[in-house]
C-alpha cells in the first residue's frame, strides 16, 4: 500500500512540474505577429493575416536590394504549442516569398521570442529566422543556394 501511495504522489508531482500554461493562444499569436516588421538591412515583412483554423500567414515582403523595392506576396505558417512553465517557449514562424519576375524563391524558418533578443532601444520581441534563397541562374553550379539570418523588429 505504501508503494502505491508513493507512486501516486510522485506521479502527481511530475504532472504538476510539467503543467501547461495556455497564455499563448492562436488569437494572441495573431495579435503579436500581425503588422510590419523590419530587418537589419531594411527589408519589410508585412504580416496581414493569421488564419486561426489553419495557422497560415499571408502578407507581403519588400526588399531594398535586388528588387527595386517592389512588393512580393508571402505565404507561410505559424505553429505553437501551449506554453510550458519552466521551459523556453517561442512561436514558430515559417514563410516563403516567390520573387516572380526574378525567378528566385526564399524561405525563412525561425521563431518569435520576446525578451531574449530585444535591442535596448527597440520594441520588445523579435522574429529570428534562418533564410535560404534559391536562384535559377548564377555564374557557377555551386552558387544557386544562399543562406543567412534575419532579425525582424516590429515597426507597427
């Protein structure tokens, strides 16, 4: 009987230690992510919609380099799980831009985090992404895929 009580108590403690905090709902993620974001090179990420049923995001992207400042559609997804107390929690973000007349495609995969990556003089929260740019025409066969990282700060 004592063993059963100990197993029950330790089971309850383990469950309490991994309790889930649900303060990041899809609606809250939509509020956080919707708006205009700017990276360190002046590119503008404008997330106009976050669809609650599919977690799909839509918007547009404008790069000051190589595109004459034209605006291109972006499509992507966010993903989140309920926040877990005692763990580092982020909102996962992924989106793609098809540079139609240029022929390239760029994908960004990363996350939104508040507090850890803030600049002293900027608004709280950042979208930190690794990107892959694939280009159809280059001077070398090994030069079709470029990679880098962006840090987006919310402008509005």
